C-alpha cells in the first residue's frame, strides 16, 4: 500500500531500463531472461530482445543498476556462452 510506495520513493531509483546491443551482426534467437554480467557478476536479465534490421544488430532491454550508465560494457549470456 501507501507505506510501500513511500519507502520506495525514499530509497530512490536503483535500476534503469537500458538498451543493449547484443552480439555482432549475426541474427541470434534470444528469448529474454538471459543473464547480463558486469565485471563477472550478474547485474540483471534481458527483458526482451529482437533483431534491429536498420542497425543490423540484436537489440535488448534490461533493467541495470544506475551505476552502469550509458556506454558501460556488459556481457549477455546466450545459450550458456
């Protein structure tokens, strides 16, 4: 209820939705839920991913810690790799 909303507001934003370019120019089937790593630790999971024909890359979305700003280097685990 209200108490939970007020606590979340007081804590501030801890994660932001970020756009990720996944892989090279090859199309890769990615379903979402794959782990996103920064410095060897899991920092998030892909929420969705699809191939962007204009940019010829896979484009994914993930909620990442605010400390990982635009341009931060992360890795996405795809099929265990």
